[in-house]
């Protein structure tokens, strides 16, 4: 009979390090959609999620809860909404990781969805923390890229494309951290998922791949995807041990004691009751996005006469919506939309513009 393993001081059998995948990507790249796909195709693997929201409402957490209860019950979905995860490592991330690792039956794999504003390198460095490094490892950093946005030159490093984008888009008329965030995410990545390739012509996809490859480290694989549909076996199991390979992951904050801020961005919530005219809401959203240069809108909408909860996700002028599940009997049928943009958004004008279509109690 094989000899039984000794218990550790914490009362658990000795385990190898829990692999952790960091999923990063700019606002609207499709991180939540990718995670929903992973949960729905986990094949029994026990997963835990740490979701770093940008905004006052836990929209992303709500979107992934219940996708696959056996693989990732709601108790294993942790939301961090106190700020960008790379700025609150000690206060939020490390205690959260410890709680997951200290469970009698810890997860087989942890997935971290960063906000679109997070720098990945400080988060990876946190895995060198003494209480973490012997118990968890960064299996891989996955950067999710919006192929359609890059094809339009919105975050390209090519000077001509960038100049054209700035001429066409007032958002890029001034120095902006968006390009820097794009470079940070790619420079730290172990794998790049080029998402939304169905929106880009074949020749353009190849050009986007060349742009992305110019910002990645040698050997980093770039894979194409539509709607975040990537084989779980490709994303989980990279075995990069990224925390031991920080020097190869160049960053704009190297040597700056990792001081950085994201004061160029802000978010707020527009809330209301049941929406009686969905077409009018979508039309109004499109107009406000264009008029106020909104980067992202996401949230849940209660549509009058419909038993399902409508998810609305807007990235620039593209607005997607779908019913994800029925409203629970205990839930208040209420509309909540997070609006994200660069500093200086006219909150009152946007809220006033939505008030007539958001139903009662719009705020």
C-alpha cells in the first residue's frame, strides 16, 4: 500500500502550485465573452475567477455567474471593484488570492480578468510575494486584442496609421495612454488572442497580426478567434511561470517603482426601470456614444414584457445585445448601464439623454 502523504501545517495535503491565468485586454476586446466560453467548456475542471471591474456595478461578475455551476460556482467568483487591480495589489489582490488558496479544496486553476486599464506586469510581480510564490504560479498571461479596432489604426504603433486615426478621431488628438496600455499588454503576454477577426477582411487580419507581433516577445503565439471561442486546452496549461521571467517582459514603468495612474479615465452608472422601447434605447445609445466619444457601455437592461435579462455591450459605435437568462424571482427588474470614457465626460448630458428611454427612476 502506498504511504499516505503527510498533512501540511495548514491541514492540507501537499499540493503543487495552483496555475493562474491572467487575461488582459483593452476595453471591449471581449474578455468576459472569452471567460464565459471557458466556463461553458471547462469539462469538469474546477475553476475560480477573480474579476477586476471598472465601474460601480459588477456587470462582468453578473455576466459570468451561473455559466457553469459545476466548474465554477458563484462562491468561486470574486469581484474586485475598488480600483485597477495593478494599483491595489497589496490591499485587494493578495488577500483574495490567499482566501482562495487557503480553502480546504482549492481550485484547480484560477483565472484573473483584469480591467481594460490594468498593467499586467505589476500583477505578475505580485506572485513573487512570499505567501503566494510557493503556492501559485502564473501559468500564462493572455492578451486579448480587438482585431477590428487595430485594423482601424486605433492602437497601432505605425506612425502613419496613428496619424490618420488621430486626424479622424478627436479622442486621439492629444497624448493618450491607450497606445501605452496596448504595448504593455502585448509586451507581457505569453499568448495573444486576436478576437473579432470575423469583422476584418482576410488581408487585413494578416496586417493586424504583423502589428501585434511587432509588440510581442519572440516565440509568443498569436491565435485568431471569433466571439472569444478559444479551446480551453490552448489557453490553460501554458506553464510559463511568468513571475520567474519578469526581465523579458519590458514595461514603460520599469524603474519607476511601478507608480502609475489612470486618471485619464472615468466611469459612472446610468440606471432606470423597465425599458418600453428597446429600439429607441439602442438608437439613443448610438447617438450619445458618437456625440460624447464614449469608449464603452455595458450592463443589463430590463425590457418590459420580456422575461429575460438583456445584456448590452457597446464598444465605440458597435452595439451588441442578447438575452442571457431569465430574471430571478428575487431580482429587481432594473436597468443598469456602466458608461466608460476619457476624463471629462459630460455625465449630466449623457444621463439626461438616456432618461427618457431608461424607464422610471432614471439616475
